[in-house]
């Protein structure tokens, strides 16, 4: 969850529907997935050597197609709210969104 005082996620899905196409997995994300969620590697192109790896999200390895929508987001039935199917394993970039008030305004995040 973002460290911005007063931020409250509204589950609008905006960050996952419009901005998830060119995200990076960190070394910590990859280490977590290796032990707790290896199935996620079907959707990550990993780069680097063991102990110093990063990855491109969310395309299957070998795919060149980019998307803006995260493949793990789903809409709650009958509501204009969304949820993450991999919430406990979501990448660091998702856990820290938004990184600042300016970032929230730029991306039109309603949680500020």
C-alpha cells in the first residue's frame, strides 16, 4: 500500500486497467515468486543472472505483444470496483502505487 498520508485505494482499477503494460518486476518480486508463486513466471520475461534478476510483466515468455491492462485484475460482479487475483504476490511497483501525490494526480488516481 502506498505510503502517502491520506491515500485510500478506491478499488477503481484505473492503475491496473490503464497503466500496467510496461511494468518491471524487481529482484525481490522474483525471489518471492520463486518460493511462493512460481506460476507467475508464465507471465514474466526474466532478465539477468541469479541473485540479480528483473523481469518484464505481464506477457508470456516469447510474446512481443504489449498491453495496458494487467491480466490479473477482475471486476467485482455488479460493481464499478476491481480486485487483484494475485494481491498477496503483486509486484512491488503495484504495492507502492502511487509513489507521490503528483504521481496520483498525473495518473488521475481518485484515492488521494
